[in-house]
C-alpha cells in the first residue's frame, strides 16, 4: 500500500500519557474545559487538567512548549483542528494558575466550547 502523505502528524512521538497537558477555557462557557479534558482522557492522555483562560478566543488553539511542536500537532489532530491552529506557548493568552512544566495547552475557543 502507498503511505498516507497527507498526515502531518509524525509517528515517533512521546506517548499521550506522558504529556503534561492543560485544557484552558478560553470561551467563558461553563464546562468547555472539562468536556475537552474528558475527551482527551478517553484517548489516552492522563496528565490533563482544566484551567480558565483570560479573555475570549474565537477559535481553539494548541500551544506547545519548546520541543513539543510535534506532540502539539498530534493534539490538534486529536481535537480535529488544523495544523495552522498550533503555536508556540509564548504566544498564548494568560491562563489562570498555569502550573510550571506544562508541555501542551489546548486553549478552547468559542468554536469548540
């Protein structure tokens, strides 16, 4: 068979269960973070916590810490987002009580709330 060249997600990634991931409610819609935490837990992420973002984002964005762009692309794929929705964590809006050492943040916007 011919390999699928449309898949932008590399296959040699750390296991989902080993990634420290925050799901931030960036839509100010009750339960937006929690619903997406449950979705990620169901597919193998284990170190996932909800937080609240400040402001309101129109669209969901995945933010990655240095060295975690490829797992960020996979997280975007897991949430059915386009690769264009993945950005460095330095560009992220403020997340309340963001713990140190976070590798990925799914900043949930109005499109996914």
